[in-house]
C-alpha cells in the first residue's frame, strides 16, 4: 500500500499498550484515517477511544476509563475489574497425602 507521497505503508498494525488505574488499553494506528484508536482490554464491557496524536489518544483512554467508572457509579453497579490472567488454585495437601497410590 502506498500513501499520497508514494511511501510504502505496511498494513500490519502496530499495537501499544496503555495503563491507567489497573486498566490496560490497546493503541493501534489507522493510516488511512490518520488516527490512533484503541479499546480497554480484559473486561467484558466495551470501552473505546481515539485521538490524532499519541497524547490525545492517551488522554482519551484515561478519560474513557474515568467516564466508565462514573457511569457505573451512576448505575449503582461495580465496574468490572480487569482479568489478571492469573489462575489461583488451592491444593488440599491433607487430602492429597491421604490418597494412597493403587
């Protein structure tokens, strides 16, 4: 793909992660629309943001998280917490020790 000045553009998106108040957001580039856009990751609710510069996109991400938290408060429900990606497992050692191999 070529842009207006004849430079070759690659269609593979470059994704950057943003962090704010325990929330993570992806930041991607749309070269055709000349914008940066993203979504908040690891929650079921959909939160999006965009900007024309990195600083605008970063501020839009933070504003979107704040708007989400305020909206949840207005509804009287707890906002979703991001998935941690960790699995917590408890082992009952007494049970395991009491089982004898056959």
